[in-house]
C-alpha cells in the first residue's frame, strides 16, 4: 500500500466553459426524495434512477458533476477508469445525464476518523458537534487513509482522495477540480 502523501477535496473544475446541472432545468426530479436516498434515510431498493438534463452540447464529455450542490455524480467512464473498488465506502446509484450513464454517490457508509484536530485550524459549530462549521487548515493522520479509495471524514461533508486517485483523475478524466488541502511534506 502506498503512503498517503497528499489529500485533495474532490470538486468540479473551475473551467469557464464547463456545464453545470441546473435545478431549474430538472424540475421533474423530486430533490427531497433524491437527498433522502443519497443520505440513506429512504430505502435504496425504492430508488428510481434519475434522468438529468444539462443544456450544453458537450455535457456528456465531463466525467464529474455536483448535483444540487451536494451530491457527486461520476460518469460511467470515470467509474471504469478509477475502478469500482475506489468507491468501496459509498453506494453508486445509477443516473443519466442527457441519456448517458452516470452514477450518483451516496453518503459515505464508512467515514474515516483520520482528521488531526490538533494540527488543523477550524471553527466548531455552536454547540460543538462532529461536523465543523469551517476548516481553514486540514491536517490528517495519513497512516489511517488508504490512498486507493475515496473517503469522507465525520468533521466535513467533502469528498476526499489521495494523490494516487488524483494522478489518475488529472491524467484521464475531465470535469474535476482537485483542491490540495494536505501535504505531509508541508
């Protein structure tokens, strides 16, 4: 197993030409039910695959989207390139964008307790909870992170990855904007 040297927040690219999933263009979707399925409060066996519309001629050339600002959507191509095992801590729910197969990521099924509070800078919620109000500087216990998998932590709603997945994403996929938030050498 490789050592986790860097951690990135998985976000969408900041390319000015990048298309977005617009809620107003997808009024046929029950956004509340979708959130309940992704968060695990609605039985997954009742999930009905959603069909999203993105008004852009190259929409299906992008391998990553944020849906409703909270839910990560990966193309079938991204799943194939990254491998099903990279998503072992999540459920993949089928969806379509402009008729092409995509997958929505559920909430994390097994968050990793790897956030180093002592060496991070953050503001706790009032009253204090596990989830932080804001984190200005991330620090992690890298030995607790398996670099081959996407992961989440109890203190944040972000999706994270290590340098191992980041290298593949940057080399082969489109639409991702990885934000480096931790480097063991810094």
